[in-house]
C-alpha cells in the first residue's frame, strides 16, 4: 500500500486537474506523473492473499477474546465448579462485547472459520468452533437440569437450545452445527441438531401457503432476515439426512419469501411486509438484503442441480446480485439503506454482498467480467473497516422491522455489532479464492482492473 498523496497532488495541481482526493492511489500504476490517475478513499489495489489472511487472523482473535465459554454464579461473580446439582444463579458469562455464543450471528462466524480452515488446511481456524461446540455438548445437560428445577425460561443461558421459540434461536446455529458435523469438527451434536432443526421445519409460524413468518411484534409479518434464519438450516438438513422434503421446503421458502419481499423494479428486497398492509412503503435495509443473498447462496451450494427448483432459485439470486451491485458506493461499501445514498455506509451488509458476489463468481453463477471488479472494490471498502485489534468498525447494531426512515437512518454503529464478524470472515476467504480462481484472468490492472473468464 503506497501513500504518495502530497506528490500526486502536486502533479495534479500542475496539470490543472485537481478534484476531491482520498489518501490512497493505485499502486499498480507506477507512473506518478500521470495526471489522469486519481486517488481513492480506500486502498484501490489488487488484494494480496497474505494481507487478507493477516486481517482475518486479527478478526478471529477479536472474536475469540469476545466469546468466553465459562459458567459463573450471577450472585457472586465466581466461576461455577460444581456441576453435580444446578443452581438458579448459574449462567454463561458474556464479555463486555456481549457476543452471545448461541446467537444467530455466531452461526455465521462458524461458517467463516470453517471456510478458512477448508481454504488453508489449518485446523487452527476452527479452534474457536471446537471450543464452543464442546462447551455445548458438555454443559447442555446442566442447563436442562437447571430449567427443570427452576423454570427460568428465557433467563436460562441455554434457552435457545433447550426450548427454541423463534427462527433466530434455531436456524443459523443448526446450519453451523451440521456443517461442523459433516466436516468432523467438534463433538457429535446430532441431538441438538434434531431439536433446533425441528423448530425450523415444523414449529415456526407460517402463512397458509407455507411461507415462514412472524406474528410478533405485529401479526403475520414476513422478514427478509428470516431467509437466513431458515433456508440454510433446511438446506443443510437435506444434505445431512438425504431427505428431499427439507430441500423442497428450502426452495419453497426461497422463492415464496422472495415473492413477498423482492421488488423486481428496484432489484432489492424490502426489509419486511405486514400482510395486513401489503401496500405500505418499502424500506430497503442493507443487511436484510445481505441475509437474503447469503441464504440463497447457501442453498445453491447444497441443492442438487437436478432439483426442479434449482434454476428458479439461481435466477432469483442473479436478479438480487444485479440489483445490489447497482447500489455500490464510490468507497466500495454499500449504504445502510441501499437506495438512499445519503444514509451512512455500513460494513456488515457490505461484507455479505462482497461474499455473495465473489462466491457466485467462483461457483460460475455470474460472469467475472463485471462482477469481479465490484467484489474487489467491495473488499477494499470492507477491509478498510478492520481495525488493528481485529474489530469491525461501522457495523450497525440489531435492527428491527420499522416503518420509517428516521429509525433506519439513525441506528447506532458499534465495533460490538456482532453481525459483521462472520460476513467479514466469509468475504475475505472468498476473495482469496477469487484471486486463485483458475477460471478467471485479469487482462489489465494499471488504471482499473479488467477481468474475464479464462478461455482454453
């Protein structure tokens, strides 16, 4: 990375071509006297795999520090060491970052860590995953006994596992546990997979047409977020069990949820709809679109190509990626509200888009000719938000389905917004794969980057 802004500005002033400048220039253009070479707000350069790996190692370290797997006594603050008889005040310790190890966001973290392990062959990438899963295996009986004796309900630290009550409790972690089981990572959690998977497939509220829905905080609502909280789990249950009914359910929900939420004219998913108000304004929240394309990407990864819904799901994925790509900002990032370019630039959704686009290129679902540059520029923006400690800056905190832009525009951002960490791991790993993709070549990288498919 080169920072030669003073020299470059002097050249530009001399040429009479000064405009708003960022601190970076393209290091692949070695001609500092070129008055037509601009500067950029993010590192506009060909990514380097070793640099990406180092950044992701810092992210992994941040997550590891933020996810202790200890049980403490709420009254005394001391570690619980006797697991023979449960006490009501025992709970799973959280860090100041408040990264809950059973939260749906953690399922995405595990996906990213497992991808890096598969990419590098380094089992160290999933040490955190193994630690978490071993903790679940070891301590679930204790918290089941605690619940039977004290009836704590949602105050039980293992409530999401013991008695799920929403897709957020079950879907993402079900997918993560299945992927770990199939990869031989961590202990056998088949019993928990069955409990959590059953909630997604049989117990979550649905519309009359079988579409997964919510009846809180308003009745009969459909959310884009729930595409990720359900479809990957159903798809992985199909892969895990070999039963087509799970694939059928995943495809049905991918297409029907898209039917309710995807605006073909705009090319984006609205955050959600209430069935009692189908003509209400639509709000194109960035991360909701990220959840949607992550979900369909995960489905396409395991859905048999012979399934009758495969081509329809792929066509929908291509439509969504095109609409999202159109909204990319000049920093490589995307906005909190995708179609409102005066809203702030947001990292978690941007990382989801980088992953989904790069992965689609690597899988051969979309052409590298245009999309590679979009993915590369997106990574430039996302990687600029990884701080020296491995924290992810400018990620928006949890955001509910709202009915006005004031709410969405003014959501806080925080380095502790957990939803950005897994997507950054996924995006970085996929960019490394893209750099090594034997079917993609770069024809020019002096002023910008031109990609094309490799021809025989």
